[in-house]
């Protein structure tokens, strides 16, 4: 018998119909539509930014960071209109390994410079923030005092994309911030490699935060990074760490003597301070002031900004070409096949590359 439950002998077993199952969605729940953020026109964005409206500035930065082509197009128009109003600021890059005290220091430096007036924007470049969900540089609360300061604008690192892409977005954000009247820009980055180069290519002064450590602190830091620095500051010079910090400073000074004088003609200076206790902050800022006077007099300030503008033109071209190539559906499909052929030894890497490029150029015709 196929269904023993239908047999007479099981008659006693009644199967209740059961109750109707409730809907998994509460029927009384009124769906409130998420209020759609009002979309601004290019003119409204520009006007808002030029008026220093931080809400509109934030939304414009979100557009810059967006991956949607329509947002990108809008962002580019806004940037272009803001460009003539930008440039009037001091741009300072701040780098150091995690734990060096960047956030503590930026909080302290930021409050110090804001006491003198003006407005400060703190931006960040952290290509790893996608992985860490922005926890390294994304957390505004790391800068406790600045984050509630009415004249400060803190924006975490754009999270998506390559270092080049993230850096470009930060550079574009600088333009928007300057147009909104921010006359001091800090760009923070984790001192772990290439991101310093990216920051260096968009700031006027590059400050490297170091710690006094085991005495071999010079070994861990790459020569290239030290060469980029316009100032090296040894943090946590407080309590019983003061002597160690001074010693580290003299090591750095000695090491810097071995490098050729940078293009700016400015000899990088080494200072000790304590971001946490606010010691030596004024000296650091005085050094930065002296630097600006120096490079504005000798013309290096203009030169460096022009070189950076040139660099970003080529970077943008490279980025567009790369995107246009890799995002092309024909190429994307072909890449997989060609990669296989290279791995199987049927094609050399160069021939495969040439075939792909020829196909791409063919598609452009
Ligand atoms: P970041 O990862 O570079 O942003 O570093 P943080 O600013 O978060 O600082 C890392 C740790 O070092 C925190 O526990 C800070 O309280 C501590 N710290 C930062 N600056 C100083 C300082 O000047 N002196 C001392 N003693 N500790 C500091």
C-alpha cells in the first residue's frame, strides 16, 4: 500500500488541518519609503559648495566617490566649476604606521591651527579600508575634538577601488573643500607603502610621524618615504620616553644628512613632540610655516603644484585607458581565454597582449 496513513487501521489518527501560517511580514507594518535624497543640479552643488554648505559639500564628495557613471559625470562638472575657486590652501600630508599617533596628533594639530582661524578639512587615503571596512581611517571618533568642531570637516577614505582611484578621488575632494573655503587640508595616510607616494603627489608639505623605539627605527622605514618627508616628527615624547625620542630624532637627523638636498632646497627638519599631551605642537606648526615662506619665496611651491597637476593629468589618462580596456565586454571575455592559452603554453604573454590590444583598437574604429 502506497499510503498506509489512509488504511482503516489507522483511522484513530486524525490529522488536523492546522492553522494558517501567519505571514512572515507583519501586515500592520507600514512601509515607509526611504526618503529619497534630493538630487541637486550642478548649479546647486556649486552654489552650495561656494557658500560653504557642508551638507552639500558632503553630498558632492559622495558623488565623487560614486562608481556610477552618471554620478561621475555630474561630479566632474561640479569639480570643473569649483576648480577656479580652489588652490587657496595649505595642503599637508600626514603619514605614519598604525599606532604612531596620527589621529591623536591630527586632533591636536587641527585644534591648534583652528585657533588661529580658518577652516580645516581632514581627508584620508587608505586603500585597505575596503577590507577593514574603514576602521583604520574611517572612524571619525578617533579625532574626538575635531570631529565636533564647527570649522572642521572630516572625511574618511573612499573605500572602493585601487590606490590610484582612491587617491584621485581624494585629490578631487581637496578641490571641492578648497572651493568651500577650507584653507587648511590635512591628508592622512597609513605609512605602509605606496599610499605615501599618492599623498605626496597632492600635498605641499609631507609630515612623517615616527616613534622612538628599539633604536633600530631607521631600519624599518623605507628610504623612499624618508626622502619624501619635508618634516619628520617623533611622537610620544612624554614621560620617560622623552630621552628615547630625542635620541631617535638625532638618528633621523644623521640619516637625513646622507640624502641629497631635495628639489625644494629645504632641508627636512626633525622634531619631537607629544600629540597626546599637546607638547611641541607649536614648534611643528612653526616649522611648517617656515617651510611655506621658504618655498613660496624660491618658487618651489608653484613648481610642485604644477608638477602635481601634470602628474594627475597623466594619472587620469592612464586610469581612463585602463578602465576603457578592462571594462570592455569583448576584452573581458577574451582576457579569460587568452590567460588560459598563456598558462597552457599555447601563446607567449607578449603575443597574447598584442592580440588583446589589436582587438581593442579594432573595436575603437
Ligand atoms: P594612529 O593609528 O596612528 O591613528 O594612532 P592613534 O592616534 O590612534 O594612537 C595610538 C595610541 O597611541 C593610542 O593609544 C594613543 O592614546 C597613543 N598616543 C598617541 N599619541 C600619544 C602621545 O603623544 N603620547 C603617548 N604617551 N601616547 C600617545
